[in-house]
């Protein structure tokens, strides 16, 4: 994929230095950033390069607007919550740099309309898909998914996709409200040739692994078909370099059995009481009736959730699971 050229005009040299330093220290290799504090130098560079976006401090726009294409200008504003000024897009300059980066990448993705602009990644890459699912409610499924993903991330690149109606992961996402799983799905279903860029705009990171922020409106999950889920995950595998993808699944997913079919391995947490055991056993019977030979690892969680949440116990369980079942990051 080609780099997108971004140039920033900012007379606060400390802000400019921190802005440019963020890109030097982060793997945002789809963006090429140049920064200037003087208008003359900024315009000279803009005239000599093919620029995709101009980031300009609001107070510095002045008459240079006439020398640039308005649709390529983004104003860095002092005030949050403003979407545009005189038809020019804006972004709050003092928010987290990850948000600014996501916004920029998203604009670049939406601007691509010609197929030749993006080189699609194809081939026989093998990505390990691990599904975490249980017919039993309140069994620590998301905590297990996050602990497993974090553990695997110590050995390679891992992505967590939360597909729950109400996800606790949204608590970890207070600083970024721009994009989530719904945006990525919508973009995928438009057959956009800039999906790889959109994925980069949506991704967030925590505890050493990447994750896609869950949908704000979890009810939307009911409308997505299993074929759309399978297509989305397949596309992520094609355009990314993740070795493992962990799916935190729920019953709200339409035709959950079809989604489970794309997994290489399924982990089923459950509470070791009579009703929960019966539910998990009945689900496994249904899987067998469907002639499904997927390997399921049943994991009792009573000791993890006994009175208070026992994180150390969960860590031991995950370590044992990885060792016993050989859940390692795939090479190549």
C-alpha cells in the first residue's frame, strides 16, 4: 500500500515536535508526515509534493486557503466538538494522538476510489482463529478472552474481536469514540478497496494486543449474517499480519454455529453447577448433530469467579490451557 503524504502547519514548536515524534515512535507506516512552523516553508513543500491532507492550525489558515484545495484541508482547533468551519473539516488539536491518527487514516481510506491505489494482499497465509464461546451466561468469558489474547501477544501479533451485545471492553475505550466494529463492517460491506486503511483507523491497543472496539449499539449484531462475519474476518486475515485472531462470541450472533465453523479451536468457559453443566453438554450434542468435529475445550470458571474475581487463578488456567492444547502463535 502506498504512503499517504500529510503535511502540518503549526507555529507551536513544542506541539509540532510532539506531533511528529508520535509518528516516529509508532508504526503508522501508511502515513508520511512532514511538519513546518513557517507558512513559506509549508507552501514550498506543498507545491513540490503530492499531498493527501493539509493539517493547519486554525489561526494560521488566512489567505493560504486560496493556494490549497479545501477538501484536503483539516483545521486543528482549540475547541472540541466542532465538525467544520466554513465547510472545512476540523479536528480538536489537544486530544489523544491515537484519535487524531485514526481520523487522518479514516479520511485517507474514504478518499480512495480507484483500485490501483491499494495493492490487495492475497495468498495462502494461515491465521489461527480461536473462538471463545459459552451458552452459559456470566461465566467470565470476556475476562478469559482478554487474558488469553494478552498471553498469546507475548509471542506474536494477536487481534481480539469482541462480538457481544453489551461489552465491558467499551470501558477501556473512553478516549476513542470515533470508530468501532460497526464502522469496519459497514466499510467492508461497501467492497471498499481501502479496507486495510480503515482497519488501521479502527484498531485500538491495550496490554500488548490490538482490539476492535465493540459496537456502541449491540443490537446491530442481530442484523449481521454469518456470511458477513466470515467475510469480514477473512478480509482482516488477508490485509493484516496477525498470526492469531481471538473471537469473543455471544448468542446474539446470527447462526452462531456457522461462525464457530471458521474457528480452529473453541474454548467454552462454564460454571460448574448442575444447570450450567447441562447447558454446555447440550450445546456439544447440537454441535455433534451438525456433524461438526471442532475441538472444544471446556473450562470451569467457578474458582475464578468465586465470591471475588481471582485474576491470578485465571492466569494459571490460561497458562495451563496454552500448554496443554498447544495454542501457540503460528509462524509464517
